[in-house]
C-alpha cells in the first residue's frame, strides 16, 4: 500500500521570541497556518530504506540520512521507500524539511499503526510537531507545546522568496534581544477583519535580524506591501520567504503576477493559507 501525503508550506503569521533558555534555545510564541501548496510524498513499507527526490526544487536536496524525511522514517521499526517531489525552496522559513518529515510521520503512522511521541518529533526539528498536526495552531515553548486554533479563518495569500538562503541558527544569533513582548490573546471570532487587526499588532521578531543578514528581504517586504490589495505583509519563520495577505483569490493572483513579472528571479506563489487540517494530496 502506498501512502500519498502533501507536505504543505508552514507559515508563521506571527512569531514572537519571548526568552532564551540556558541551553541557548529560544522561547517562542507563534501562530502557524499551512498553505495549500507544498511538496508531495509517496511512502510505502520496503525491505530497506530508500529515498528518491524529484521536482523543480530537487537540486542539492540530500537523498540519504541527512534528509529529515529519511530520519523521520527511521523513527519507525519498519524500513520505508520514499519518493519526495520537491516544490518548496530549502532554508526558506516555510518548513521545507520539517514539512517533509511530518508527512513521512503521518504516512508511516497510517502504514504501521504505530504512533510517535512529540519529543521524538521535536528532536527532528522544532517545527516538526506542528507540521504533523497540519492545521492552524499556536506553537509555544521551543515548538513542542501546540494548541490547535479552531476559529482561525483561511487567508488568500502570496508567498515570495527573494532568493536569500538563511540558516535558522544564524538568524537567532543576530537577534538583538530575546525577551520581547508576548502575543496578546487571540480573537474569539472567525471574522477575518478582526484577525487582520490582531495580526497587524503581532510581529515576527526574526524579521529584523534576517533583514540585517539579507537586506533583500526588506525590498521583498516593500514590494509586497506596496502592491494593490495587500492587507498585510510579513516574513515567515527565520526567512527569507515573505507573504502578503489579500481579500480574495483574484487579488492574490494579480499580486503574484505583478511580483513575478517585476522580479523574475524570485520564487512567487499565489495560494491559500488554510486553517483546516491537511490531508492526502
Ligand atoms: O530545531 P530547528 O532545526 O528548527 O532549529 C535550528 C536552530 O535554530 C537550533 O539549533 C537553534 O540554534 C535555533 N533555534 C532556537 N530556538 C528555537 C528553535 C530553533 O534558538 N526555539
């Protein structure tokens, strides 16, 4: 039996860094949603581990134990054969490897009937547990505390990666201070206008250090914010992918066309950020 799973892009609509632990890890509060666009994985039980990577973003992606998808399969007692069709840019603040690992965990749980625990998932990467859940959630601690958010609306959006590759540790190292104000209480309604107001008052505390390392991110955010119909522009995760939110799919598609025409070397995708759980693609 083959399990097919979408590994959707993970978007941090907000990301507040509120402290730093003695071991150097940072305490986070982040509202996370998932795009209706991502990598595709096909997983089946096999006699030995195998990983094959194809797709438009496959260049440079390792096909062995260095790949998080491989390490996720190794959490289970049975070997697996994995085909990964890579559409998401790597080291881009939108989950990438974590989303792939989570999709493998979902597939292998279905195939073997064996669950994995959150600690094992988090050891693969701080974003893996929330990606396994695959629906709107607030992530706290260092990523291991996850609360699903039932009343988060979906958003029409554009994701834009201006090409800079940033490693997560280098962005955390460039952060000026770890003790930033916490997120305020989430809206109790599903009204997108109320959520947009809430989001405008939220932040991504990694945006400024990421811009210090890769100034093109500031240009990218200006291009998104200055385009017609943009309701909010922000960077996701530790960058460099930024996003814009729009009132409808037509405006998001038009913005994506404009940005892609003006910046043909940037990665640009119109999409929807979903609040509901993701399933097989
Ligand atoms: O777990 P992940 O691979 O996403 O983390 C990469 C690096 O980012 C960590 O080794 C650490 O330097 C930094 N990080 C952090 N605090 C977090 C998550 C990541 O300092 N909560």
